[in-house]
């Protein structure tokens, strides 16, 4: 009897535990990397009930998310992992929410062979363009974060040629000049520091440690001795001394993942507007004189902000909504949404205040908005996944980076003619953040009257 009881118990446990193990499915491992292809593998086929484990083997901070909302991880520090069990069949568009444009993969759950073959994610191949014959004007030196090659490249606007490439580690993402034009501040999106470049000597002079996943950077136009940066890996913005890099103050945000912020111009209020690259989106308006904070709901995955020269109106890019939200800054409320297309990223207002050029990654276009009517008036082909936008100090030109192409598109404002300026390939460059040496006059007017004044 005892033998039969033991046998029955063993059979019961074997069936129960075996069934439990089967129900759990297999565990599939994915590595998160700092370099292309960013996920290994970047297409994964699993069964319903299987689990995927993402391991952050990179030196940066990453946050896993399904675009459809099935899951959202915490921010993963180097060495950390995240697991999710897929209980429903389908094709899941998975991104690093910290770097959603290029850190992308697909998980295929319980799909047929035809779906698996047809819908795999393939990283775009950059197109090569010849050097242009068109000339430009001296003075507005253009600086480009060619992040996939770990370089910052300097374009001579008179010849439309890259003049120099400066090595900056950790995926240089965003760039902004100092108020006096002597330095360039560069964020490394997969690191925790800001790199300072001597703008005249074209060399790195120091690195300032400010926090994980340092995304965007800009000095305070009302106090140009301090610089602000969004720390996307820790959900705050930081103010630090421009020389020593000493952190002076942190501003905790009411929502996660602060990204492409912008200041109201000097003398036009003292606000900084900070968008949030999470599914809830939104933009936080911080009054830097009172520390009062207001969160304005805008759209899904709010990425970047542009502000009119009078400091009254902001434009917020909602990447997954495909919209630009127009926001009344003093009253902290949304006025309207403008449909521009999926993957809209940077969208600064031009120095004249007449136009917004929005880089729309999903359509490959630079979309022009008339700020008087808040309507789209022009769609200009640019390249694969347009990302960053900068202007000349007089508003004559706009420059647009293309994240999966190795060129910058120069647009002549008003006529909308374009010129493609090739970047130095290494062998895969990718353009992200972009600025001009005179971009500082957008937040610290007045701009010089004569081209060529630094």
C-alpha cells in the first residue's frame, strides 16, 4: 500500500510539475547592445507561453517597451535583465523606450511562416550621395552628432563639405553651443556625461558627469553660466556649472523619461519645457523663477519641443501619435493638434518665428508648419528617418539630419529647395542632433546682422 501511495504521489507530481514546466514555455534570451544591431537577435520567433529575457550587456541604460502597450520595463542599468511572458499571438514591435527610433526589434509569437518571412525588421541601409555643387554662406558653422560613428562632424556652410570630425564616445546625441560661442556641449546618450568641445580648436577639453542617459543639453539664456541637461535614465533634469560641471540643482519630473527640452528666449519669461518619451507622453512646463511645475497632456511618446521667439507658444512632437501639439505656455494648456506623420522628432521654431520645420522619421520628410495658422504648408523629402533640425541665424537655411542616411539635407527657407550634404562614413554614420554655431541667438537674441560673426 505504501509503495502504491508513493508511486501515485510520484506520478501526480511528475504530471503536475511537468505540466507546469510546459505551461511556462521556453526562455529566449536577447542581448541589448550599444552598437548596431542594438538587439541580438533583432527578430525573434517564439510560441505562445514562451518568455523573452532582455539582458543589458551595454554600458548604457535602456528601457524595454512594446509599442502596443503589452509591457513596459523599468530602466535597466548595465547588467540588469527584464523578462516578459507572451500569452497572446501576434507581432510585437519592441523598442528601447529611451532610444525608440533606432533601438528596435520584433517578437513574433505563434505566427505562420509567411508572417515571419514578410514582417521581419530590417535596419535601413544608408544611401550614398555625391558632394553637392551648391554653395552656401559663411558664418553659420553646422555641427552634427553622427552618433553611430561616435563622431561630431563640422560642416562648412560655404562649401557644404564636412570640415572636421571630432571623436566623442557613447553615441553623441544632442549638441548646443555656449552663450559666447566658445564651446559646444555634447550629450552621449549611452553614457552619463556631457562632453565639452572647444569650438575654435575643434578638440575635446573635458567631460562633465551629470547622470545616466544624458539626452539633451542647453544653457539657461537667463543665466548662461549654467547648463541644463535631461537625464532620461533617472527621470529628472539637472542644472550644472558650465566650467566645473558641478551639479547645482536637480528637478524631478512628474513623469518619466525627460528628453528634448527647450527654453523660452531671454527676456520672454523664464520657463523650460520638457517632453516625456513614454506612452503617456506630455510636456512639463517648469517656471524656473518659482519652481512651479505644470504637466500638459499632449500625445503618445512626446519627444521634443520648439518655442516661438515671443516665448508664448510651444510645439511638442508626439512621435507615436504622429502629431504636433500646440501649447499655450503662460496658461499651460494645449491649443490644438496638427497631424504631421508618425515618428515626428525635432521641431524648433525658425529664428523669424514664421515656420516650424519638423523632422518626421516615419515619412522621410521635413514638414513645414506655418505658425500664424498652425497648419502644414509643405512636405519636403529629406532621407531615411529625419531626426534633427537646425537653422542659420538669419533663418535663410534649415539643416535636417537623417538617422539612417549618411547625409544632412539643407533646405532654403521660402523656396524649399534642397541640397544633400554627405557626412564622413565610418562606415555607418547616422545623423542625430544638429546645431549651428549661431543657434545660441535663438534663445539669446539679438542675432548678428552680418553673416560670418561668430
